C-alpha cells in the first residue's frame, strides 16, 4: 500500500518523494530503495546488474562514459579514464603526490592546498565533479527503474572521512541534481541493514569489518538510544581483494616457470592472468578446486588452484587486516570479547577463509554475513533514506560533535557555543557587543577545540560583520548563532539586532580532523587545564583593564574643558601605570592599578554626570 502525504497547510496531496540510498564506492557504486509494499530494502538493478563500476571515461568531444562501458577504456585509453575517484575526495595535489603514480591519474601540479584538478582528454575536473558524474548516472538508473524523477538521497562515506571529504561528497550530490539529505558512515549503514540500532533499546558494541577490492576498514561502533558512535577506526587504504588476485598471479607464474617481468611488460598477458586469478578466487568461495587454461605468450597453459593453496596465499594479507582490528580495539580500549556482533562488508568477505579468520579473532562474537556483502552498505543507506523520507516515524538517527565549537572573544579567549559531544543536528547562540565606540565592523573567528585560548585550538574560518551603524561601545547587540546540520556541517550567523545587519558563513574546513587529531586535542586540553584556566583569568583581567583604559582616555578627550589640568595629568599617569601592568602580565599589579584608576576617576565621572543632567534640564522649556 502506497502512502499518501497531505500538506496540512494547504491541503494539497504531496506525491511520494523517492529518497534513494547511495553507496558511492571506490570500486563499485550502488543505489538502493525501500520497497513500500513490503518495507524491504533492495538494490536497483540496471541491465541485470546492481552495481556500477566507479570508472569514468572522457572522450574527445568531452563525451562522458560511466561504469561497465568505461572499463574497456582502462586498457585502451588509461590517460582519459579514471577509477578510484573516492581516494581523491577532499584532497589537494600536495596530499596525493605520493599515490599519484600508483593510480595513474593526470593531476595538475599546482602544489597548492586547494582541491586537486585532473586533466582528462581536453577537460579539467576536480574530484567533486567526477564523483557527481557517477552520482548522476546512479540517479538516472534509479529514475529509469522507477519511471519517476528522483531528487533526494542519502550517501554513505567511510567512517574516517573528515569534514572536507564529507562536504565534498555532499557537493557532488548537489552537482548531480540531488538533494543530499544526509551523509552517513558506511559501517553505520551496514549495521542498519542488519536491523542493528533500529530499536531504541538496542545497546551494543559492533565491529564492522569491510574488505573491498582495494581498501580495508575496521570500525568499532557503539550503539545506544539510536545513536551510532564511532569508537575507533583503523584500516589500510591499500589492502583488499586485488592483493588476493596478485598473489594468485605470482603463484601461477612461479609454478608455470614463467618470467614475471615478461608477463608484466605485456599488458594483455597481465590482464588475462589477473582476470583468471579473480575468477579462480571467486570460484573457490563456493568450490574446493579450480581448473582452467590460459593463453600466455602465445602458448596455452593449464592452470589450477585448490582451496588450501589459496588460503596459504592470502593468509599474510589477512594477518595484516587482523593487526588493524587489534589496533582499533586498543584505541577503543576494548577486548575482543567486548564486541557483541561483527558485521561483514565488501566483496572479499565472501571468501570463507576471511570469515573463518575474523570469527576466530573476535572469538565468541556473532557474525552477520547473511546479506550480500557487496550490497549491504547500499541497503542500509536505503533504510536511512526511508527513515528520512518520513516513512518510519519510530526511528531516529543521531550523531555527536567530537570537539567544542566557539568564537574568539577579547583577549584571544575561546568562547564555546556548542560543547563537545552535543547531539547533532543542533543549534546554539549567544549575544555579544562591541568594545570600541562607533565600531562598524566586527571580526568573527570560529574555532574548534577544548583549550581556553584560541591560539591552542583549531581555526575553522572567520568572517566580518560589516555595516554596523555607529553606536557607543557596548550598545550593539550582536547575536551569534551556530547551526550544525545532520552531516556535521557548521553554519554561523551573526546579526546586529538593533539594526538587523546580518552576515553568515558556512564552514567548509579545508581539512577536517582524523580521530587521532581529535584525541590528541582532547588530551592536551586535559593536560593543560590548570594553566589554561590561569591564562584565561589573566586574559579576562587584561581585557577588563583595556576596556577601562579606553573609557578613561575617552573621558579625558571629550571633556578637556570640564577637567582641571591636574586631573588630566594624574589620570594620564595612572592610565600609563595600568598599561605597564598589562604589559608585564602581572595579575596582582593589574588588579591594583585598575582599582587605583577607578578611585581616581570616580569623583569627576560623577561630576561630569551631574553637569550633563544640568545641561539637559537647562535646554528644556516648560
Ligand atoms: P569496494 O568496496 O572497493 O568498492 P567491493 O566491496 O565491491 O569493493 O569488493 C570488490 C572485491 O570483492 C573485488 O576484489 C572482488 O574480486 C571481490 N569479490 C567479489 N565477489 C567475490 C567472491 N564471490 N569471492 C571472492 N571475492 C569476491
Ligand atoms: Mg565498499
């Protein structure tokens, strides 16, 4: 039964909005949806295939080929064909220098920190644009299958993706004509596909083991009240099923007594044997032996592989993955027996020996591998999409901010607006004012971190609130609001309330933080808590003193005729004393000089006040 939504404002019937779930993968990408008749998620297939290889070819006329048809160009026009775009998301040329040789892409050498740009045929693309091409083709496949337009989606990303990589993924969606309702972590999606975390009372610690074609990720998740918290991530960005294939190739070349160099130097031969190796590997996932023949260097050879030999060939690779699991558990301060369930993701977990090794390591843990590991992330994304489409009111999914967010206030102090571990989406705000008369511009600098002084925190960005009407210091009411959306993207809005002058920025940090960086920032905040507090007190005192100096200097300047020469010189002297106390940063001295200056100026401040009132009365006619 299809659901009908009625807009309660104007009584119109809204057409069912399709929200699709997208697994934007390194090797393959998939799109999935929840069937509204039976509530089951399914991957949308196109020409009998559920996945689209994440490969893009750009032709001479700028014509674009995506997926299966683009694969052939990897052999014939490698310079105009790109794969593994996901590895480039949010990265600059400088970041990628070390791996560019391995993936053979033509990056434009700008040695800058801005997004990398690639030259494909005559055109130049950045990774956001390239990913958007894949997303667009997935969107079109979904539209063909459904016979309706689709414009909303959920996209998954690895748990270790930082802010800028998430923002880049979101921007790709926008560019593809999709409203990205949420970016969710791949391990979270995989858990959802198994129904883990869908019940509010679920309270579990899960390990998600994701072994794909070229990458391995292990994520430890804690699930509580529908909140998925990433406790630790680890992995190897250059480890996967491709390494299984390569080891089989080496084994065959050795047993056939051929020269590796000779085979490797001939692309056609190498591709032949590599494809055979992949075929053998897949065959051995459900059989004990593999036999075939192959054309190599113009001769036909018989090849075979049995399960035992294959397992020996990959055991070293699996050991490496298990070492990453150990590190992740260590980082999460957990033992293997603390893990309630394991979820297997990625095509390479179809290998029974992988399942065996993972089961062994996590000991008693319950292994979830019943759902096709190629599709599990996309299916979970579809479930999240269904929830966001409003089809499942019983569920909500939340995330938390890893570090506090705030702005710089006088004296270089951090003023926290959203505290660490706040559930997102969230918003919070506070009011500020100016410290100088007639101040027309106010710089708002946004920081992330737990330290008291902004110089120890991480600057996310800054902007200027312009055109504040001239007012005496302290009068403008500047309201600063922080909004964090469900993807962890921060928007800061500043409004001068008396004049309604408004300015906002969306913070898209150039580089986000890795889990280790977050950890080390938290650690240094704890270690420096005491000294930070002292520094804060001193900075606050100094800023109070500066405010007093400013007021006193103003008093003298604007009342030259009403004050005696003696009063002026005495005040100037005390102002200088306070200035020097501030310069040597001595708390006691600053306190003392503030008090002295206050005492000295109080009587004539009162006198000036009386005078002002008198003048005002004189002018009034009754
Ligand atoms: P990625 O996450 O990198 O996009 P996938 O999760 O799609 O990758 O996994 C691709 C890998 O899975 C490839 O190395 C492929 O050979 C391997 N694979 C796919 N099916 C099987 C199978 N039945 N047995 C063993 N390996 C498989
Ligand atoms: Mg994957």
